[in-house]
């Protein structure tokens, strides 16, 4: 996880063998994986990679693309392809030529194609970036449930917190080509090591030591602060409707804070705030 240009895609390309690393080693089960300079055909047999550009044959059908690497002598070939298309909700497009699909549909076909041979490691580069919002959550649940059932590990590059929080076991935070954090996902989220890491998940409140009686400086997300009947006085600068709640931007002693509220609060209203 990290901002655009931090090195996420480059790291996946090096792991898969599309790029040659300039230093260090990449190990798979304690065995070094040689890079692009050592292979005529890049890539490793135990891995499958779904890049942002996809890897599809535009003038053949969705069915043919997903089954490209499955032997025609495989007994359950057709049912296997149908199962994968069902996971990505593309079964009704089986006979469509790939060139006629939208970007999101192509992305879903590329995921199904990568899963066809059941790799030991699946590399995903922004795998849901082109998928319609109303379809993303269902696709995420179906894909990651399938990976767990088949015991397939996945390494995903993303900037979307929804990809990370509900589905990943561990999170690597990258910045400027460097790994700055690598822990269990819930630890990365609840105890961020710096403002940058915290900001990847949500708006961030930087709380100086002693401001709310806290012993040390804190980095808190909006839901970790509250409008209360007692606390420090603040003035509301703006209020944003977020669906299930309102995001309140307020100022307190020259400090700006973002707070989650159950109801709308008018601009210029004086409120009392505290940390939860």
C-alpha cells in the first residue's frame, strides 16, 4: 500500500521476473529467483500476475482467454472455466470477444485467467481499479474467499483502504521505493508509525502531547474523536455528508481536526470535542 509512484508496481514486476533487480535477492522457499536478465520468457511457473494493463487476447472470446493455459484434454476444462467466470461475474459474457468489453470487464477476465492454473502465489496490481463501485465489494468477497479455499497466497498492490482492511492479513506500507512498515493489517491501521501511513486509510488528526490530556502525541482517524458534552471548545468550519455519518472539520486552539458525527452540524457552530 502506498501513494502513486512509491514503487508498488515495480516491486511486483521484480518479484514476477519482469524487471531485473539492481541489488538484493528475491527468495521463494529459500531459493533465489533470478530476474529478467536470466530468462528468455519472464515469469515464474508457480506465480500468476494480473498487471494494470491486463494480458488478454482481444480478438478471442472471454471463454478462450480464461482457458488459454488449460489443456484441451482436461476433463473438467469447461466446468473449470465456467466456475472462474462465475467468481468474477462474467459467465454471461463467455462468448463475447474481449475487444468489445469495458475496462472493468477486462480486468475481471484477467483475474479469472490468472486463477485458471491455481498458482501458489497470485500477484495483483490494483485489481479492482476499473471495476464499477457497486460490484467491487461482491467481487472482493468472492475472490478472496476463493483464494483462502484453494490456499493461494496473494500479494496485492493498492491504494484503496477497502481492498486492505477487510481482506488482507498483513500490510506493507511503501514510500519512495522503500518499505516503511510491515505488520498485521489491524496493527498498521490502529497504531500507525507516522502521518503518511495513517493517511493511506483516512483523514488524520495529529494530536500534540497533552492537548486532550494525552501523555504522548497521537495520530487519530475521525472515528477516534467525538463531539461531546464536555471537552475542548471548537468551531465548525465545514460539514460533509458521508452517507452513514457526517465528517466535521473544526478548529480548536489553532489546530484543525476531522471528526465523525452522527448528525449534521452547521458551519460556525461552537462544539465541544474530545478523543474517544
